[in-house]
């Protein structure tokens, strides 16, 4: 039996725990809230995220004890929002993950450090990249809960590790495929959130589908330029791990980033939009990280810059979109 430690109590951790445990794995599930763990043990449901999903407690072991959750696991899956990775993992001894494979399900960067999550894990725990992977692809937790056909890509420089994790995920409604472009996939997953957020702002201001289609087309070029500068290698951006993820987040009713952007476009402050959502829009933090990384790279990134100006320089969304609109083709 595969032994997995799942870190995070939100929607994505809940959906992944469902897939992995229903496929027969043992999942030691770390949540930060004692009340949520008690609720899960009592009712077999996560009270606050995807609460319709029922867990088999012979396979799923919720706990608030992080070391206990990790101790016996062969695989660690990180599914807390990026902003909480460091506060959570820094509690662990540096050798804790020595013989474990670490898979990041996070689509964000370590704030302040502007580092990919897998780079941070490799550095902090002195792990070779061959023990690391990412879960990518267009996949909303809500649709997993509804058992709708979904596709995931597991990115890792170790093709064997990627394939092994794909096999743990595959079921009658999840297809999973391996890929080796760990960095490209991880950066793209971060950047698509910025695009969805900006698309949401445009939507909130009253721009329509015609504009969004052009925004997304320009976004593909912006992502290509950035990836070429930060991690040049041949890659097919039309693959679903890149373009598919961008499309689902830009267009789906379930997208947190689009919803957050839409509220900002309608006049909400960042704080009130965050409070109202009760879920994390990673794009807000990603804008700052990518903007800061790009100070050195100097890639042309009009969409990211527009989002940065709105969210961090407090320039009016309407004014910034007027400027952006002239730069799109
Ligand atoms: N949701 C999805 O469909 C997908 C999400 N992802 C990625 O998964 C990652 C997790 O997002 P998601 O599951 O959606 O999260 P949600 O927005 O559903 O939930 C927010 C999570 O953040 C936790 N949190 C809030 N404050 C803290 C803190 N101080 N320390 C630790 N944890 C905290 C919450 O814990 P609490 O409940 O205790 O407040 C909760 O578990 C993100 O990087 C996201 O981009 C990737 C693919 C799909
Ligand atoms: O990455 C995701 C789906 O692939 C989730 O992010 P959003 O909720 O912003 O779409």
C-alpha cells in the first residue's frame, strides 16, 4: 500500500485525498485546525471544503500533528497555499524528508523569496530534484468532487517518479500523464493565475468575451517570453499542463483568481475581496513575485505589469485596463 502524507486542509488537498485514498493509498492528512480534524473523525467529511465528499477512515487518517503525518510516508503532497509553505515546513528538521518523494500541488511561489516551491523544498531539505514533482493541469477541486472527467500532468525530472505518481492518481474520471519540464510547468501554473485575475478585473469592469480571448492569446505569448528568459528549453505550450490550465482558470466559474479579479474590477479593495472569498487567490501574490523576478529579466510583460499596478500601486483598474488595451494585439 502506498503511504502518502497530505499537507493542507483546503479544497485541493480534499480533492487529492479523495482520489488517492479511493485508489487504495493510505493518506495521513495534516490539517491545521483541530476542529476540522475532529469533524472529519466524527462525520467523515471536511466541514469547510468540498463537504459532500465522504472519506473512508480505514485509509484516511486526519491529524494536526505534522511530524506524525509525515513519519511513515513515502510520498509528501504539498497542498497548502504557497504563502504558508515556509511557516509550515520550517518547523521540520532538515533531514525529515531525506528518503521521501515530495510532490507540490501548489500553484504559487514562496513570497519574499520569489522561489518555486520545489526549489525551496530542494534547498531547505537538501533533496535532489529527482525526488521532486508537481501536480499540474486544468483541474478544479470542485469538479473532482463531482467526479467529472479531469486531466492531470505530473512534472518531474525523474520520469519513473512521475509515472508512479500518475498511476496512483488514475481512475475512471482522472487521466494522468507524466512530463519532465518541472520548472516550466511550475512557472506556467503560477503565471496563469495572474492572467485569470487580470481577466477577472476586465470582466468586473464590463469587458466581454472578445476582449478576454485576446487577453488570453497575448498571455500565451507573455508566458512564452518569460519561460524562454528564465528557463530556456524547447516546450510545447499548447499542451494541457500549460494552455489547458490557463484556459480553465481564465474561463471557469470555479476559478478563484478570476472571481477575485472580478471583485477588484467591480471596486472591491484587495482586503475586502480576500475576506469575502474565504479561499486563496494565488495570483495576488504571484503578481508580486513575477514582477520582482522580471526586474532582472526585463521581459515584456504588459499583462503582469497591469495587474501589479492595480494590486500593488493602487492605480485604478479602469485606467490600467485602458493602457493595457492599447498594448494587446
Ligand atoms: N482548488 C483547486 O481547484 C486547486 C488548487 N490548487 C492549488 O492548491 C493550493 C491550495 O489551494 P486550495 O486548496 O484551493 O485552498 P483553499 O482556498 O481551498 O483553502 C485555503 C487553505 O489555506 C489554509 N490556510 C489559511 N491560512 C493558513 C495558515 N496561516 N497556515 C496554513 N494554512 C492556512 C486554509 O486553512 P483553514 O481551512 O484551516 O483556514 C485552507 O486549507 C494553491 O496553491 C492552489 O493554487 C491547484 C489546483 C487546483
Ligand atoms: O489551478 C487551478 C485549476 O487548475 C485553480 O485555480 P483557480 O481556482 O484560480 O482556477
